[in-house]
């Protein structure tokens, strides 16, 4: 997400940066969350909701864990990317959108079968691909990550904080099976 946010900030796009973890939502809710819905589209739809695709219009939509996106939502996302428009659930007219989509996953989605992840969607998303090695393979970056974490956790004191040599050795020796998420815990 940090890299995606940096790409957005460097892009000069005037719209917002919007993030969604595709694995964190129930499959039945993700399409409404992403693509929005019209008032009355289903029981409980009391007002129009734009969805995250429209909320990121002019900006960047970051889809974390895209490999968890249900097939039906993959088809709709593909249409959004191809046609630059979204049709909210229950609506009859599509709405134009201009957004950049950045996606991340821990899976090799290019190697998943088509009944799990659509190859045509992967082709659309893979215009630029960046593979980030795990933390254990780039220990030389540990200082940068710890510095960023301290700046986030204690912004007023981060410049005055330091690690003891023992703590530094422990960080460098650890295997980091959960990658940066483990460091952030």
C-alpha cells in the first residue's frame, strides 16, 4: 500500500487515493462496495451509493489481495477498465470514470487457473508489474522500514529515538515469516 500511495502521489492525479482489501469483505458485499448501487436495488438500499470505483474517480484505486476478488466482481472490474465506466447495481445507465487501478497480491495470479482468476483481467492489470522481495531477502532496508514505522507511531519523537545494538541484531537475525506486517505489529 505504501508503494501504491507513493505512485499515486507522484502521478499528479488530482483525485483521491482509495484502498480496499479484497480479502476482507464477504463475497456478497464486495460488488456493492466496489461498484456502488442505486436506491432500491435491493432490500436495505435506501439511497444511491457511489462505490469505491466512483469514489476514486480522478485518482487511484488500490486493490489489495486482488487474488481474493470473486469471479463475478472480476468480470465487472474488467468492464470498468475496458470501458472507463461503471454500472452500479440496480442502475440502468453507466457512469464514466477515470481512475488508475493498482493491485497487489501475495499470490502468483498469472499462474492461477482461469476459474480462480481471469487471465484477461490479469492482462489489463499487468501493464506494469513490480515484484517486491520479502523482508528477509532485503535486510539492508530494515533501517528504512523501522524509521518509517517510528515516524508513524511516534511522529513527535521519531527523530530522537534509536535502537540498541542488541535490538538491531535481533531485527536483522529474525526470519520475518509474516514479512512487513509482522514488523508493523
